[in-house]
């Protein structure tokens, strides 16, 4: 498998697509106007306590106060508070924690009123961006993430990812980091640190210590509420968290951003700098060149076609309380002997697409999935395990419940950023209704319908015609090879295209040689 990173910079927004074999797997938007990103560190001011919630609201400069629960304080909150206070007032003059006097950890089930009073300052980090009417969610347990390590101030523990299974490797990494980590800091060893040498780990640790030094210097100059340290831009954070040997190319349409990518790769993977390519075609935007715009329109609508499923599709609905995903069968055989096997096959493909959709849209909260009904208990079990395996690729915290007695599967998934939503409908050129599907989606729908028709054995398909609006007919016939010619090469069948002036813009109709309707789309 080969991955590509495609980055488009437009004025105040950076759009990032992660492609796997050309297929859109992740999509991110990074707007400079947002100002409040996961990982950002702030010096906040306590606005008011909420004893009934055992929490407090903190002013960090956003229009809505951030929410800080007692359980998000971290055991060393008193040490963190003392450090921030003494650095701000100038009595503690070094970023080193070797001689800093650590205070007693707080109790697990204490009270927020024992820690803070209105007007206090607190060093916090954003864990969840503002979503809808809610302010940011924050923690006062600061952590600074690098490529291989995470630095945790006011700690003395070296922890290691549970995904590193080898006991000798766990011991090797732990021993190395116990020797390298400065006093007063803890370390979390990330999964990608496996098999890395001392020099690579030392370089990453030095990078993190420099970040901490920057926090110290900014604290000396700032007053609450103010930003102390920005998380790196989204493109660099994707490289930090996802970059591996599967990436074969990074395409960027902005010279400055391309240079930033190279600078960061110089830190994490200097041998991979050559992967960064500047895209400079002035006529074709980068997202169109790499087929990203098309895939966005296909993937973010209410109805999502499932590839390789003979017409099956998902219907994704959003409510205030939850998301509902309905799997629709498409061209499943109605033969009782084959129906169970067909339903199982489509459900497995749908499960893979659902896992992709949750990650692509960053859907969070409760997701209820209604798969096609199956009666075989073994099939139900295998489908559940397949969905779990597909969701295991998702870095977001999630939990999947076994099928209910009604056959529904419930998923809970953590979301730390606002869900990505796109308008995939367009103004109806017939002006008979408000919106219609985007034309590019309709072309895909025509091809999917054609595939379904060619599967049928009960019709004479020796001569077929497709009746469409003249504009669509021209699009299908245009180019060398045209879409019409591609159908001939692919399906060994010539489809006659008939322009129909009376048709609505997105209406189409397949007819057999006797002019009987094979499929009619009248939207």
C-alpha cells in the first residue's frame, strides 16, 4: 500500500488529504481563523467554579469559557500551578525542573474548590476544540508530543505504548529513556519508537525539551488569558502522527508550506525530504489533479455509494443525539439460497466503508448502524469482528457493542474537532426544487446503474440506449477516449447516447433495443 499527502493552501485555510492507493482516507481543514486547536497550550484564568460538576470554567480568550473537570487536572496540578505562578512573577528563572520542589499529588476524588479560586491562573492544554455552542475542553496535565516520544512535565515516569509487544524491546526502550530523560520530566514512548536507535530518540527528546524551553520563555512575558505555545500546523502534525514508510509522496501547492514540510522532515526523517514536491500547475488546482474534489463530493453526501458492491449504498443521517447509518442492499439476489451470502458479502464491504466514513468525517458521539438483515449467527459474529478490525485502524478512541436483538450495532467514538460537513448538493438548474445532487455524482450514479443492468440475465441487452439531457450527453461523448468509449472498452458493449431536450438536467433513462425501460431516473 502506498500513501500520499496532498496539501492545498488557500489564503487563510489549509486543506489536507491523505490518499491510500489514490483513495481518500482522511481529510482535514486547518484554518488560521480558528485559533484554538487541539494541543495548544494557554495560560488561562479561572472565571467561576461549578462545585456541582466538580469543575471550573476557564477564560483562555475564546468567546465561550473552556471547561476543566477535576479529573482532567492531573495529579501534579499543584506543582504546575506553582511553576506557572513563580515563572510569571519572576521568582523562578530557569526552565529546568531538577531543582524545582515538587508538591504533593492531589487525591483522585478531591474537590475542585480545594485547588482553585476565581481569578487564579492555570496552565492548560486544549484536548477538544470548540464544537457548536460549547467552548474548548481542556486539561492541566500538559504533554508535548513528538515523533517517537511524549514529554510530560512534573512527572518521573517512563511509560511505553502497549502496542509494543516484545518484552526485550520494551525493556531496551525503557532503559534508554530512563537514562536520557531530564529530572522532573516523564516520558511516554510511542508505538513508532519501536526499533529506533539512541540517536533518533535523543534527537526527538531534544526537540521536545526545546518546546518546553519555549513555554518557559513565553510564560515570562505573558499574562492570562494568552496562548503560550501553538500546536504545530495540522499538516506537520499529520506527518508527526502518521508518517511511515508507506508514504511515497507529499504534494504541496504552496512554496512556504512545502519548505515547512521539508524542515519538519529534516527532524523526523531526513532521508525522506525528497518526497516533498511543489505543485505549480496554474490551470488545474491540486485537489482536482489528484481527484480529491471528486471524492469529497462522493464521500460527504447523505447517500454514499459502496465501491465493488453492485449498487449497495449507505444512507447517513445526523441528529442532535446521534448519527444513524443505514446499509442498503442495491442489487442483492432475491434467491433465498443466495440472499444470505449476498447480504453477508455486502455487509462486510459496508463495514469497511463505515469505518472509513467515521474517520473521514470525524464523526463522534453515538453511531447506530443498521446492516442488512442476516439469519446466520456465524455471519453476524464474523461481521462484528470484521468491523472491529477495520475500526482498529482509527486512532480516535472508540467502542463497538455487539449486535442488539434487532441487529443494530452501536459505536461510540471520541471527537476532538468539529465534524467535517460539506454541502454536496447544488442549486437545481430546473428551479423546480431547491437542491439536487452534484452533476459529478450523477455521472457516477449512471455508471453504477449501468453495472447493475449488465448483471441482469432476464433482459436482452444486445442494444441499449441511454437517454439524457443534451448537456450530459455532450459530457459523456466528449474527449478521447470519451466516457462512452471507456464503457465500450470496459464492458464490451456499445451504449448509444440519446440527447433529450425534454429531460431535466439530471434525469436519465436506460432503454433496451425494444425501447423498454431498464432504469429511469426522473430527479
